[in-house]
C-alpha cells in the first residue's frame, strides 16, 4: 500500500507515440518517441515487443506516460519515462482516452 501523498508524486501525462521500432538484439524492447507536450519528444523504452510484433501499430496512439521517473540506460539507450499499459493474463494493451485531449494533459 502507498499513501495518497505518495501517489500524488506520480506525474502522469497524456502522450502521443510519434515512432516505434524494435530495439536490435533485444527480444522484448521497443524504442518509442513520445510527445508529452514538451519542446522535445521523449525516448522511452518499453518491454512490450512480444505483444506488439509490428511496433508501427503503436504510432499515433495516445497513452499515459509516467513522466517523472529518473532517466535509465537500458542496453545503451536512454529511457526517459514509462508508458503505462493495461496488463492481464495473456495480454498487454494500450490505455487510450475516450475523447481527443491535448498532448501533455495531466492524468489524475
């Protein structure tokens, strides 16, 4: 369990996936470029390649992004946040807003 105060520290924003490509020599990783309303899109590595064999299907999707994680280096590539997915038994899927909203809109 976390407290509500701890949860409020999570900065979740609406992002738009601009590009998606498989990371060479990595079975699970996809490199995403995601616009979250900042001057420069963020590079985010996502371990969903087994669920998205054709990463191009992710391009254009609006997704929640955990934006205030420290940058991590994975396989020599920087990951500047985390895309959030719905995960269940045998599936991983994007979670998209029901209506068109501006990129960078905070999710609370």
